[in-house]
C-alpha cells in the first residue's frame, strides 16, 4: 500500500548510493485491547526474562533492565512514576549502551560500590563481568574486567562454575560490604558459597577475589530427580556432618560423591524476617512452584542451616504457578525504596510465554517483605504479545478497504494441555485511511487452531484472489512444511470466510513440500496478471512456483533457489526466510527476515527471476530485535513513508517507518501541475483530469494505479487531458493513482466503494 512510489524509489536509490535509506521506530499507531489503548503495543514481546534495577538516565531513580533469554535481547524501561507509583516507559535508546554478546543470563549488580550497576553474565565455563564506567554526561558504559570468573578452592584457583541454565544470587552474604555469590554447584544438589575477599584483602569492595568457602551452604540438599528439599541433611554428599564441622569447611569431590546430578535451579537470596541472615527462594527446571527456605541462623553467615520451607511461596498470597522453572527477581517496581518481586520462567520452551511475568508488590518492609500478587503479565499486558515467534501479515479481512493485522505464532503456551499451540490473533483496523488504529478482536482467527493443520504449530498465511471471484483466498504455510489452500467463501467486500481447505499441490499433482516450515507469499512476480507463489524455507532459501493457470491457480515449480537468496548466514544451516517483495514504481525490491534476526535487502529482482538478485545489505539498518525476524510491509496512513511491522522470537511486534527522504536531483514540476479524480469515492468509472497539457507534455505523462500493498495493477499513457477509467474489475478498497511525467510524480488516493 505504497502511496508515493516515486519517493520510495528515490529512497532506495539514495540508500544504494548514499547510505541514507532506512527505518526508524514509530509507536504512534494506537492499539485497543479490552476497550483500552495499550500503553506500549509495539515493544516486541517478552517471553523468559530476567530483571535488574539500573539508573538509565542518571536522574537518581532506578529504572528497569530486562534481559530476555529467548533471543538474548536487552530491553530498557524508564521509571516515570513518583514515589509509590509503577509507571514504566519503554526506552530502546538505552539498549545500545549494553554489550551485544551477552547470553543465557544477565544480572546487574554494583560490585565495586560506586553507585553504578555492573554486569554479571554467563560465559562458556562460567561468568564474564563488565564494569560500568559511565557517567551522567555519557550515560552507562561497560568494559570487561573479568573474562572468566575464578574462585580459590582446594588450595588453588579454578573457574567458578555457574551454569547457563541457572540463575545465581549475587549479594552480600556475610555483611562485610562486598558482593558474594550463591549458586548450585556442579552436582546441582547443593548451594555453593563463594566468598568475595575484597574487603579482607584490600579494605574496599571494588575487587573480585573469590574463595569457595562451602559447598553445602544452608545445610540442605535438593533431590537429584525432583525439587524436594531435605533440611539438615548430614549423611549424604555434599552435606555430610563430618565434612561441615565449621562454616568454611569444604571437601574434595570423589567419584562416589558425583553419582547424582540435578541441573536447573534459580536462586534468590533475601532476608525475609529481618534476622540479618539470608533466606533463599528456589526454582527448579522441572517444576512450576517456588520454594522458600528460611535460615535458622541468628548471626550474619553463622554456621546455620535452613530449618523451614514453604512449598507454595508466597503462601500468604497467590502462590507462583508458572508451568516450569520459575525464577524470582528482587527489584523496586514502584519507586518507594522497598523491593518488590517479579517471577518469570527461566526456560526457553515448555512454559507460559504470553502471561509469563508475574508481579508481586511488597506491602511490608524491604528486609521483612510481604509479597502480594498483582498481575500475570507485568509490562506484557501493555504490548502486543502472542507467545513465541510472532509472524505478522496484513490482510483486509472485513473488506472495508483498510488493512487489518493478523499475528501468528510458532507456539503459544496452552494452559489446558500444557503444550505449545499456534493461533492467529486478529487485530481489526478501525481507523481511517490517514490514521490507522488496530483493535484486538480474537486470539484464534477463523478457529484455525481447531483444524489440526501442521500439528498446530507455526502458521503463516498469505492472501490473494486465486479463483477470480473478486475476493482474496488464503494459502496457509505451517510447521510440517506443507501449504494448504483455503477458498474464501465470503462475498467480495464482505468479511472473509475460511472454513474448508485442501493440501496445496503443484501442476504435477504433487504436494508442495521442501522440508519443515513454510512461509508462503502470493505475488505477481512475472507481471503476467496472476499471483505466483514464493515460499520462504527453513533452509533460508526461496522456492518459486509460477502460476500458469487461467481463471484459477496452477502452480508450476520453477526453482528452489530463487535469486540465489540464502539468509541462513555463515555457519548456519537454518535461515527461516520470511519474504516481502516491495513494488516501488514498478520495480520489485526484496526484504527477507531470518532466524539470525538480520533483515536482508535485495534488488535487481525485476525481470531477473532466472538470475541472481543483488544483495544490497545483509543487516539492514542494523536492526536488533532478536531472532526469527518476520517483516510485514505496507503504507498504512497514505503519507510518503511506509510502515514495517516486524515480528520476532519474543512473540510481539515492533513498528518501524521508513525514513523520509529529500527529492535529490528532482526539479520543480513543470508539466503536470495537478490532477483531479471524479467522483471519488466511486463505485464504477472515474474521470481523471490532467489539466491543460500540450500534446508534447501529454506524451511524457504516465498514469499508474497501485493497490494497497504497493503492487502495480495498471499503467497506461493518457490519450487526452481527460480520461475515463473503468474500475469495475477492482474490489472495494483504497488505491493509488500516480501521474508521472518527465519531471516528477504526483499521487492521489482513490476509494472504490
């Protein structure tokens, strides 16, 4: 739906020649859900997140850092609320301040007591630490100070084991002012205490010298197969009484002792009863609850053990119930100086992914908290959120001439079955031609999830009139790699009805199949007046089938490597190509999303379907929204810019807009000064009046008609200054009429009722 193709072509040219073409974020389009405008619909979704406090803008108020391990994505939110208020505003401009190579888990902790939050993040074999060297003028900035964290144990240094699956506790355990670490060890059945010796060695807290003081801190043992905790276990390794005669005893591991293994635990250390000793909140990889262990000690880090446990934490409110592997985070959410609680899954599959951020507010004290459940979708409820891997597609479902938004997923957690299930959410465009507005209508468009297609995973639809009846039919790609044809049995200009389907076959009667996952797109690539089929594949390549049918579809296989496109990237065998061909003034450009998250941009497409497309950029604008990017591109508001709704692995979408460009090299219009269309709106013929042009000037003019997706439908030379155009073959909707002459282009909207 590109309303100014001429300007967009100039944009592409300037990108190639001058590097000016690009996208910028745009959150201006309103989205309504449950009768209310969502505060931040275009953030991009959240799945399996970790939370830390940090002052992003140096205003003295703690803001929020979110790390989504789904695709190792950093998100930053400014706290705009006053004391006692929770009011976060998404602020992506701060995300670039953080390192790009963090993965699995990341926690912010001020280890050197300078008031700036530093970074502890997983590295293969342990942990990398970045020191915050920022200031008020330059903002937060980070440099590596410890590539791989070590700890002294058994009289020598060894890299500290911190699992990629676990979440450690990085807190001051012994009350001396420096930060210690509690985490499950290699055995995975007991918590190890790594004491920071910075204060003892240097008299300050700015160093990272650790000694492993205890491999059964708290004197409890978690079962190797379950999340059952045995308190005061003094008979089994590593908690045998003979080995723990004092607080700092450790023993040499043996083969006999290493028979049991338990991998996957989250640890939060906090003081629940203001006793001066740390209690623990534990999550487990195979369970949906949190376990609170209360410490019996009366002195800081005294030789004490856990003597009470709460298996339904917090039992005073709604206990945590988050499918598998919850992790708890202790941050101040309402700017009152008292830390609250966030709980989120700590696993990348098999858990809740649409309402996966549970918020508990602390109505007690910071060191004697009382956590009260508030909501299951903190921040998520403010945004478009559809589970895992959002796949946006534009389609005018109700035939009102405005493009609606369909949002598929590659698996939304189903609370009834406990499995991932694909549903397509439908957002109706209830705005106008100039001001789009989307309203959430249903989470299961046309009840497609009930039709048992492709194991109900990873739907991806495309639309077009394949049977010549004036309405748009649907081809559905899915997880197993097949495509299905749904005839639209609704009338043209009325809401679409898709209630029956058949497996899509090629011209030879063979199922169209090239391995798992299919991302189809209908487009008239060869400009012969019918819709061809391009399918993005898991391999990162494009399958092309030409439509040779007359009055109906007949897809003839041409190639599995259209244009030589491959978005799998170096060293990758999967690409998950999601395709958008953009028609700019009669020239196709190609935008492709990928598993890596890069947006690929190709030109030299037009008239080159049997050749190799030109790769202009393998990472357009360096967009960083996470993995499995899926673009949907259209002009939604009739200006000289087009919108891109970008899906990603996190399950939401981000709204971008093309950057406005100057008409470099274009002289003022000296031929066509203006033109009119009458009647407009129309339900039949229209009169296009070009004014008073000389015969010479008239020969230099061309009239072009585009549909809402930017595809050129007609192009002709006017024979006189007033031309009658028959529009009876076009369905109801909004179109573009573009008059182009030797000097410039003028465009106007045309509405067919």
